[in-house]
């Protein structure tokens, strides 16, 4: 699968984890099984160590560790790639609000 599909799956997992749906293990498991095997392995390891494996970069701030990225940081320019937070190690999804800053 391509990165964009994987990003959408990670976004879905983020939504399930952060919207109080952690008890809906069937839905989480279904999405997890759709991830590419190497990505799933990293995801499960992060989830076990950190509690959540996916963070959202919104307004330049990682939702996992609350570290602020400068406006000029490379991660803010590339929404269609799977990033990792340099500080907490979670998968980092770039929020659509950051894209407006680049245009």
C-alpha cells in the first residue's frame, strides 16, 4: 500500500484512540490489521510503550508530547509522508491547518 493509504489508517487509529473509543477493540483491531506489517510492528511497539502510537501535529505542536515545531521545520511541508516525532517517537500526522501556512 502507498503512504497516503497508510496515513489514512493511522488517522483513523488516532481518531479511535483519542475519541474515547479505546473500548471498541474490534474496530481498532480491524484498522491495525490493514496496516503494512512493518508499520504495524512499529505501531504496536509504540502503543505498548507510550499508550498511544499516533500524534497529530496541529498548529506546529505535537499532540503526543506537546513540543512545538518551528514554522520553518521540514515536517510541516510534507503532509503526505509518514513522519515520526523527533521528541516522543510517535507517528506524527500533519494537520490540514498547517498546510495553509505554506501556501
